[in-house]
C-alpha cells in the first residue's frame, strides 16, 4: 500500500463513522438522512479508490474497480443537491418545489449513465512509470460533466444559505458550509481536469480522498455545535446577483488548467498527491481564519488600541444602516434588516427584536438571529408580565444591561432571550420609544470573544434604537395610508356599479312617469315591457361583473353607428315634461367602439345636463365630424361650473356639485372614452351652462 491508498482508506473510515452517527441520531429527519446518504456514497467511493490505488492488480482489475467507483459517484449529484436545498432552510419546501425538475434529473440521469453508459474507453494508459490514466468514454465524459454542473449548483445553494444567515445561525453552520465547500470545490477541480484531458488520473483520486478527510474534520467540528441541522434560515428565491461561486467558477477552471501544466512542466507527478494535500490544508486553515469573527474583532481592537483609531467609523456605520433599512416597507422587513445590521456592527451573535402589539398587552416576535418562530412562542412572556416591562421602558430610553439589573421586568426579558454561550458579554436591552410610546425592544448578547459593551456601544445602540423606532412608526403610518388607498380603490370600483344602478333606476323612473299618461296605449305598454326586460338584463350583467372586477377597464369594440347609440340613450326623453330637448344628428361613418360602455357615457352626459337645467331648460345633443374625429356634443343652459372645479375636481372620483350625486359619472366616462383612444372636452361658465364634447377617432384616424 502507498500513501495515496492509505489516505483513501482513512477518509473512508472517517466519513463512514460520521455517516453512521448522523443516520442513527435520535432526531431523524430528511436533512439527517440526506447528509448521511451523501457521506455514505463518498465513503463507498473512497474505499473503491483506495483499492484501485493500492496496486498489485491487473489492468482488468483496475478497470473493474474504477467502473464501480464511477457508478458510486453517479449517486452524488442528486443526493448532495437535495441536501443543499434543505440544509438549514425554514422554507426548503418552496425550494424543493421550484427545483423539482432539476432535482429529479440529477437523481435519475447520472445513475443511468453509470449503469448503462460506456464509462471508459479501452485499457488504462501509463504515460509514466506508476502513473495511470483512465480514458473516459462518452458515458464517462457525460457523467463527469453532470457532476461538475451539480457541484457548482450545490456550492451556489450553500453560499445562498450562508449569506442569508446572521449571528448565531452563521456561527452554527460555518464549519458545515466550509467543509462542504472544500469537498465540492476540490471535486470540481478534479472533475474539470478529467473533462479537459478526457481521461482520469489516478493520483487525482487521492486528492478527492484528501478533500474528504479534511472536510470530515470540519464537519465533525460543525456536528459538535448543537442545533446546526435545526436552523430556520429563509434565503431569497431570486438568483444570486453577485454569487462568488458563479464568479469563481470560470477563474477556478483557468487556475487548475495552469496548475496542471505547471506540474507537468516541473515533473512533480511523483509528489503531486502530497503537495496538493498540503496546499489544500493550508488554504482551509486560511479560510477558517478569515471567517473567524473573533479574529476580525481582535484585529479591529488591535488597530484601535495601537494606532488610535476609533472602534466605529460612525459615518460609514450610519450610512450602511440607513441604506439597509430605508427600502423596508413593512415592520417584518425592517426588523430583519435591523437584526442583520446590528449583528454586523456590534458582532453580537444573538439579536432579537420584539414588537409591542397595538393593545400594549403582548410582545410580538419580529426577527432573530438564533430564535425560530416556534421557539420564540415558547419563550414569549405572558400578558401579565409584559405590562411592567412596558411601564419601565416608557421612562427608560437608554440601553439597559439586563444581567446587571435586579428588576423583575429585566428578569422577564432575560427569560425570553436565553444565553447561547457560557462565556458571554451580557445581554443588553434597547428600548424603541417614540415619545412615551414603546414600540418594541431590541435584545442582544453573546458578543464575539465575550467583549463587554462600552459606553460608545451604548450611545450607538441608543441612536440605532431611536432610528428603528422612527422607522416602525413610519411603516405603521404607511400601512394605514395603504389601507386607506385600498379602501378608496374599492369604493371607486364599487361606485362604478352604484352609478350604473343609479342610471338604470333613472330609466325606470322615467318610464314610471310616462306610465299614467300612456297606460291605455298598447304600443306604449309593449315598449314598456321591452324596456323593463332590457333593464333587468342590464342589472343581471352588472351583478355578473361584480365577480370579475379588473384593474384595467376592458372594452370590446365592434363596428357601430354613433347616431343609433345616441338614439338609444335618448329613448323616452322626448315625452318628459319640463325639458326642451333638441337634437341634431349628422350622418357619420361607422365607428369601432364598445356599445354598452359608450351608452353609459351618453346616458351620463344627458342625465347630467337634465339635472343641471331648470324646468324650462334647454338640452342640445349634436353629432358631427371634424378633423378626423367623430364628435358627440351635449350642451345645456343650466347652472354651469367654475373653472376651478373643472380643472381640479370634475374628472376625479367622489367630486360633485350635486346634492345627491356620487361624483363618479364623469370619472367613469373619461376612463371609457380614453380607453377608446378618444378624449373629452368641456366648456362651462357659472350661470350660463356647460358643453361636453366626446371625440372618438374615425377609422382612418386610428
């Protein structure tokens, strides 16, 4: 046995033990089983690699073991893609739904290639003594290509989860993510080498085994941290716009190509395995150091202490904080953004925001770096314990060290924010108060390195608390404004139907006024019955439209005669007493418009003119064409309107000069006319009447 085979067997032993421990965990779940299955596949693969690297067999035996190794490898893409989609994610079901087709593909396609594809092409090659290469067949090449794509997708999903985590959540998953990144980044390297050379170097398999060994060390470190699997992180569904994985993938492929050329040029193949393993260990140690929160804090304090630099660059801190919270439109969004910013600024791993409900009786969980909603419900104080907290904080606007306080209300807040570490910096409560109203509470603790909070920290915390309180108040007012706008929109839409019903009722009322005079006339009765039938049908159509309200006005234009539509709107008006009705309908070409909608416009204009005139008033209806427009003009000599009302209120909903009007008719009419690519013009003067002109485009003017 050689060094490479020993490393492969050691990695298999380590990975198998971890897989067994996780699989037999008392709290079995999908995430545990997916993780254990992924490690088990890597273990089998590493065992087969060790057998192949041990040597001493024939070429046929080497091909035989390599074939089984690739078959085991074919189960890696789907298993680890499933793990990357559900690890630590409270909304993993949504991701599984969105990724279902890709997941099924990577679960099925690679094993089929492993079972039925031509994985290798011929016998192993020996370009140098003791250095063997397995030439890939089409099936083996396709399998490695799918493996490379899957590894990149896994890394992108893990990056997305890591970016969405903050505070204690990030602390818990840091070594798990790092271990898997090491494993799959190295696997991407070796796979890309096989694709570039269309052959697989056996020494590269030892690199995969070394990556598994290092990854197992990091995974074991992560498994020692309680709760690493039971995380509720909610990453965004959108594609990462600035994904380091996507950016580094191309650079990585270029670098490994150059490294392979360098190894060949310097003839380092004999020591390539040991060299690559040592480089890998060095890179991992560097990554652990750079990801260490304690290292960053200690570096910052060293610079501040020895180079007289303040702990906070207040302008930068405040700019970043306001940028992260300025676009939040709801209290939940604001709370999550604030928690993340506070964690970054103060290096406090456990930060929670509780909001006070409208009745000032309960604390409502808003956001946290370490509490799930279920856990927060368990820790939330009872109603009788909340009242003393609110009373105490009404007069206490400064941050409070909860662990140093002996007040009962402080004990209540400590119970709803448990310590995560034995060695901590103490828990601090930051009230969010506007005036004398307590809007919420920020509690933070478990500071990196157990560093106590200084007076500078308290001053900055108070400013941040006041800023968040102002933001919460603004979101509440914005929510009320939004509700008012929604109510106004609902009233506007419903007013359309009320106005239509009002016009329908006016038509029936007109018929009833003429009924005593013309009741004995059979022609009138027949016409009245037809009118009632049409009115009932119109009411039924209005009721039907109530179930399908749309955001935009929908029209169905057909070839129509504008004069005939006006005649329909004028039906019955000639017999109305006390009105002088004059009409002048000039011949017009056929137009394209929605007959029902335009009938509403004409009817509304005629009713408005009738209501504006006195008993001996004059109403004129004219149609004509001018400059490519068909024109319907309705004039009256009634009360008229002021220029201010015409400019500011005439076409706005709920604005009217009538005592019993709704102020919706002209608003609706303008929408209908503009939907036909037309316009409404109005001329009016108080005491002299008004003229409305509806302009519709002629067919050759569209």
